[in-house]
C-alpha cells in the first residue's frame, strides 16, 4: 500500500469515516446469472488484487501489505438478490444504503458485487462496493473500461465464457503465503517508506523549498473556514439520492461562464446548500469544502489511490450562478496551485505512521471540524458498455463522506452526468428538501 491507501484503510476502523465506495450499474435487462458469475470469475483472474486481503502491522502503524487470501472463495463476494415487486428507484437506493453501511470482513478481500433482479419488472442492476484502500474511482473505471466489452454479444448462450478463457469455471487460484512472509513484506514496505522519506527530507533544498511547500500544503488544508451551524450533527447513517443532468448542459453553462465542467457542477451543489440554508432562515457565507483531485501521471494505470484533496471555502451566499461559478473556479485553481504531488505523497506516507487507535479516536473529530462537504467528480464510461450481455444504461457512484455532512459525487456515462448524494441525516435533516434544492441548482445553470 502507499500512504494514501493506508490512510483509507485506517479510516475504516471508525463507522463515522467508513471509506466504502459504491457504484450502481443500471442494466436494460436481467442477464443470465451463470454468465454474470462467469464474467466475475474472468475479471478476478485478470485482476489478482481482488483475491488479496490486507495484512496490517502488529501495532497498526506504518504501511500494511496486500497478501493473497489463502481462503479466497468467489461466492463470498458475489451475490444475487431479487427486489420485492413492484420495485422502483427508491428500492435500489435503500439497497445502496444497506450495503454501504455493512463492514467488510478484514480477513478477506474488501469488495463485493451483487446482481439485483426485479427492478422495474424486467430490468436489473449490478451493485459494486469496494473499500477505498483498493483504489480510487479513476483506477476502477479505467480497469473496468478495459475489461468490459464495447458491443453486445450476438447469440451468446447461457453459461458462456469470455473469449480466450477456457477454464473460467475453475475456482480462482491464489498463492499460499505464510503469515511470517506477510509480516516480512510489511516490514520491507516500512523500511522502504522510511528510506524514501529520509531521502526526500535530506536532499538539497529540503530545508528550504520543500519544507515551505509542505507547510503551504498543510496550511491550505487547515485554513480556517467557519462551519455551518445547520450541519453540525454527525452519524454513521446514510441517506442517498440520485439525479441526472445532460453533460452537454453542464458544458454549455461552464463555457458561458468561462469555467470547467467540474467547477460548474460544484457551483450547482453549493447553490443547493445556499437554498437549503435560506429555507431554514440561515445566512452563511461559505462551507469548508473538500475536493478530491486526480494527481496520477498518464502512465500510472495500476491499482491504488493516486489522489489528493484541496480544501476551499465553498461560496453559499446569495449570488448569481455565473458569479458562483467564477468564485468556485478561482478558489479551486488557487488551491491546486499549492498542491505539489511529492509533498502530498510524503505527507500521506508520514501520516500512515499514525497508530490505528489514534485514527479511530481522534481523526473523525478532526475531519468533522474541518469539512462540512465533499464534492467528487469522477470519470465514468465514455462509450457504450455491456456487462454479462446486458447494456449498462447508466452508472451512479456514491463516495464516502469521511466525517463530512455530505459527499456529492458526479460520474459521466454516455453523455449523461449522474449525481449520487451521500447525506448524513443527522446533519442534513430534511433530505427531501435538499434534493429539491439540488434540482433547482442544476436547473438554474440551464436557465441562465
């Protein structure tokens, strides 16, 4: 694991910071169960990381290692269920809430996939859930885009195997690794981390430019931004929702304001919080807002988290849509200019040395007092995609709150932007009102 992977793993020890990522793929029809199961077997064969579990250090400090699970069984991770009829969108959202709040067994690989049948009679969905320590959404989407077919198979019989795989029905094989070997791997990773960190700090200019860069990055994340008095409550519960907007509409609105699609989308979310606060008679200028940023290089396509975060004072005052978009774009641009990958990586690596008990007891209060909102934008499938012979009509993501009151996530799919809302009902007490406000915030972009 790298430092960021480790931080996500340790965050999982407290329900308030449970780092589960959930994706829902809407299918145009119900696929054959055996074809789905065979497809999962084939995927696991292509992605050995899915057969690995986490071996942590004895004191839960330093970087853990991924090691083969000697008791891996695919059926522990692949499930099938049928919704009670007549099932609609809310039934799927309640399923997302239920599965998202279930912890993974740390002795096995932290992921699962469920084929959900009975949605709107003849349709179905695939619910994917993984621990954020496996990788960020960019990693997962990139991998799945390479594995999933671009065209519907013609004349595929049931129980068919993906091309080129002649033993798909055989259980996935994993190497046996003694626990002592796992511990040795962890200690090797710890020594490497110490060596690289020491080299980073002792190279020329370390006491000058690099120390200043580290201080600048830390100051950017810790800048004082007043929390909202309306969003003070925190719990481990989740209330989720979903909205869609054409990608073309966001591009048009962003182009008119001279900002990116991401800045346009974030401004719509902040406009929703402005309306939500106004409804409750509260005038608040800004929210401490965390925006994850992809920092990977084009050649980096492996597993893991290659992501950083910038923190801005998200404007939720009363202002025109164009002015809010400009303010958001300016704030993100300034925050990103202070983000140096080497500095962020070194800070994450050093943070992995914080003992697990400290993470469980102290990190959630720190995050709660530092962030009210997380706004995430991830790439989706840019082309027509099929899973087990069924067309993936839409894909929606729900990202973890990490101690915030809400995480609003947007993923694009075949020209449509789907927005998944992960709300803490202890903070956003009227979730129906908030979703109405978000609809208005998105409509405001189209109307202007």
